[in-house]
């Protein structure tokens, strides 16, 4: 049995590891994220016949770099977003420990993940708002309304203010993040524990790169299975030309989608999302764990 003790969590370690993990996620996952978002927001327009058609049209009309539209926003905001997410997650785990260093159940891991998601939404909502607006633009040059994330933020705030412009879709983001990050962290930790040799502590055992990647991929897939319909609603709401009104705009939007096509529209873009989730989440968790391991050595 391993006698290695857990190392004390150092806040700046979380910041550095979270930042690099987020950059890895954005770099690896952005092309399929663009496909996913475009399929979500197009609705019944018939612009795309499916994921492969969306991929072909995007590359044909906008070049390969068209798949990276909207990347600047999450890449610039990744330090703050992931520092907040991983920092909140680490601290929410700590406050649930029965004694210092006590192991947590997967249920407690899920609770910490859900809480971290709520905190994370504060920054994730505006970052994703800008990303979606950029991804929703077709063409380049004078054909696009927003020249970049800064210009997009400036125009949204000028026209709608901060609440209905930059922070549009905040509450649906919060609602999405709760089950999403509960699944994200529980999926990762559950697989890591399953792949840890009997008698060893999964928190301190030196897992191989393959084990970390498999655990990360499981976490990423679990995230989307837990919250995908909510993400589709969020993309639609944030991409509206005019902010939705009313205290129950999320429920009203869900009813509208259901009336138009039943359950099926809630899963538009699901296939490219799952395809993206495997390498993107594997890169995220593997980078985070390896950086934390290096900083704690």
C-alpha cells in the first residue's frame, strides 16, 4: 500500500495548471466546438445536412482557420476561467473532508464539481457568449459584423448593456454547469480510481499518461451526457439577436424548441461534441495532472 501523503494544495499551482490545461483544451477542441455550435444555432434552417457537411462547408468557404473562429475569447479568458474552476473545485473538496487528507466519495466529488460549476459560470458565461457570436459569423473581412472578441464585447455592451449583452445567458450557463461539472469530475475521478492498482491511493499513485488520458476522456464524455440539452439551449439563447425577456426565458425557450421538433432538436450537434470531448478532456486533465505533479515535486 502506498504511504505517500497528499501534498498541500498551493493556490498558484492550481492557477498555472488550470491555465495550461485550459489552453490545451481550447487548442485541441476548438474545431469540433465550432461545428457543434453552428449545428446548434442553425435550427431548422437547413444550412447544414449534418456534422460532415458543416465541416466541409466551413473549410470550403472560410478555410481551415474558419474552424478556429471564436478561439481568441476562450484562449484569452482561459487563465481566469480555469483558475476559478479548478481552484473552487479543490477548495470545495477540502471543506467536505472528515479530517485533513480524508478520501471523498464519488458523490462528494460530484458535489464539489457542481459547486465549482456554479462559481465558474461567472466567467464562463461572458467568455462563451463572445465565442458563440464569433462562431456564428460566416465569411470573413467586411462580411462579418464583429472583427474580434473585443469588438464583439464593445458592440454588445453599447447596444444592450452588460446584463443583456455580455452576460446574456448567465442563468442558463449556471444551470448547465451544475450537472455538467458534477459529471465531469466524478467521471474523471471514477475512471482514475478504477484504473488504480488495488491497495494504492488514486490521489497519489503515479498514473501513466494513458491512464490520465482515459480518465480525462471519461470526464469529458460524462460532462456532455449530463448537460447537453442545456448547452444547446444556452447556445440558442446567447446567439439571439435580441435578448430574451422574462424571468422564465429558459423554460419558454425549451418549450419553443420542443414544440418545433420534440426531443430531437435538443441533441443537435451531439455527435461532434462527443467526438471532441474525448481528445479535449483528455488533454485538459492530463495537462492539469502532469503540471500539478511537476510543481509539487
